């Protein structure tokens, strides 16, 4: 529903829905990992959080859609570098969000 809704003329090709779903999954996954690391939870709480990380975050992060979009963009090579730009933005953004969310659990 959100895909391809960017207002800027040069960015209308960006699939915002997939990007938002992937980044949201990363943030939730790493936030739960940080809570597990810092809170010293018991067996059952860790099990439930692990199930949420695997189930909810695993289904929210849309790897198959990401790969399909990257392959669609790759078909435009060498005339367009959208596949590289979108791939780098997706993975670098997820890395930065992961550092921001999970980093405090290690650095504090």
C-alpha cells in the first residue's frame, strides 16, 4: 500500500512499504534482543521473546519482496543504478538502526 508513494519526483521509484517493513522488523528485533540482554529474563520470558523475534520479525521483514524488487531494478542495469542504491540504503539503514537500538545494551 505504501510502495511507490514518495512525493519527491526523483524518488517515486523507491518501494517505501518494503523499506519501512524491513526497518521496522530490524528495530523490533534488536529492541527485544536488547531487553533480553539487559533484563536477565527467565526461561519462559526469553522463549516468548525469541518466538516474537523469529515469528513476528521474521515475517515482517520481507526478504522475498526485497529480492524481487532488487531483481526488478537490476533488470535496468546498466542504465540505472537503482538496484545498488536501494540495496545499499536498505542494508546500511538496517545496520545503523541496529547499532542505535542494540548498541546501548552493549555500551552502557
